[in-house]
């Protein structure tokens, strides 16, 4: 105790000290309350930005899916067109080759077997030595049915190569027009 102070003075000093402590506490409380409000506002803004980011990502993903679907449909359509055109060209070329083979067969069947081929104008005949060379060259050839098969296979391979090149030209990324 402090000597010379009476009881009332001590109470007064104690009251003032309590009031000051209370004032400091209220002031401190107000400061913390202001900081808390500020942090709550920052948190709310961050949560809003986070929600907006999520919404943007979802919208972009949906747009990407729609774009991918449209691109896949475009590629499928382009490939179907290529398939149809290739099939048509292949069948057309086969029909032409078969028709040409049929004409050759008919011409070969109606032609006389002797030299000169049944022409109306007289043409000097080839010597035996020359006709032998002609016969030797014919022996190295494929028989008529096998020629048609070889021609059909060559057409098939040629059309397959064209089909592969056309399919490879289709841009699946959608960056270039087909």
C-alpha cells in the first residue's frame, strides 16, 4: 500500500485504472472487430472469385465438349464423303475394266486364227521367223482371265492408296478446312 492515501483515494485510483483498462479493451476490441470485418470481406471476395473461376472452367469445358462434338461430326461426315466417293470411283473403274476385258474377249473370239486377221485389204503376211517372235511374246503374257484379275487388283490397290491419302488429308484437329 501506498502510505498517506486514504481508502477513498485508493478506490478512485483503482476505478480510474479499471476504466483505463476497460477503455483499452474496448479500443482493442474495436480494432479487432474492424480487422475481422476486413478479413471477412477479403474472404467473401476470394470465395466469389473462386466460384467465378469454377463457373468459367465449367463453361469452357462445356464449350470444348460442344466444339469437339461438332468437329467429330465434321470429320465423320468428311470421311463418309471420301468413303462414298472412293467406293463409287472403285466400282466405276472395275466396271470399265471388265467391259474392256469383255470387248477384248469378243474381239479375240471373232478374229480369225490365221495371220492377217480377216482384213479385207490384202496385207503382206509376216515371215515365219517374225510370227514366231510374236508368238513368243504372247507366251510371256498372262492368260485373259488372269489379266482381268491382275487389272482388278491393280485398280483396287490404286483406289486404296487414293483413299488413304484422302483420309490422311482430313484434319481431325479442325484447324484447317477440308
